[in-house]
């Protein structure tokens, strides 16, 4: 039986997400919460289907989730002896350069 993967958010990905949400919340608190919920739901769904999203053309070695066409979540699948890890590396606005 395959081991269930686990999610790990990098500190920078968490910071990215919170910065995006804080920026949007300055104008519309509900829109910010809705976006946060949508991003977190798509990331959580990776536990069932970690290879659901395509390899990123922008960041080789990563897969990319596009949320509302303006936000990108970059992640990679890591194999370890205990269980696979879904490493959430970054959450960025599509116009932002990533990786640098």
C-alpha cells in the first residue's frame, strides 16, 4: 500500500500567501478570505492527486497551480523513506518573477 503524502509549506510560501491576502484585504476583506480559501483548498486537494497539475514551464522541477489566472502556486513532489512530501515552495502573483 502506498503511503499517503503530506503537505509542507515553506516559510517563504506561507509569507507569500499572507502578503497577497493582506494586500487584497486592504480593499476587500471578503475577497481576500475567498482567495485564501480557494488557494488552500487547491493545495489540500493535492493530498489525493499530487500529480494533478502540469510541470511548470516557468520553474523547471516544479508543478504549478493557477488560481484565478492571477496567482500561481509552485510545488514539487519529494520522495522520502517515510512518506512522499508535497513541498509548497511559493505563492506568487503571475506578474512576479519567480524563481529569481
